[in-house]
C-alpha cells in the first residue's frame, strides 16, 4: 500500500472518530456526518494527482480540527435553559460576563457620499 493511500485512510478514520466525539449521544447528527464523510470520500475516489490528494488531505484535517475544537452541542433542559456538552478537545476562549448595566455605544447615521 502506498504511503499516500495509507495517509488517506488514516484521515478518513480520524474524521469518523472526530465526528463520533463531536456528535456523541446524537444519533441523527452522527448518522448524517458519517454519511457525508463517506459521500465526500467516495466522490473523490477517482482523483489521482498527488498534489490534489494532498490538498484534499489538508482540507480533511481542517474539517477534523473544526469538529474536534469548535462543534459543541446543546440540549434544552427547560424552556430557555440549555446544557452544553463540552468535551476535552473543545477550544475554550476567554469569556467575559455580560453586564446588564453596560452602556452600548450608539452611532449617528451620517450623510453618504454619492458615487461619481
């Protein structure tokens, strides 16, 4: 088996694992993501150019990263109250609490210049 073929299979399996992590306990989303991954890989099966394959592998890795770090799921526990399922791979950014007494800036609308 060529190295490039092995790498394609590795990325395929990694994407499936990432979707399992991102959509755990959501059978509908998990089934849809698996179907989409399979469709995309099958549609690119005919590609033979190594540069194109490497570009597709980079795209696959980017999608995997998005699934692992940026996809979270929420389940409504009561009206207006949601529980987030955040896993160990989820990117956690710095959050600042919203202040109810904060003054939001207002902007005046000005005259627009006419285009020549």
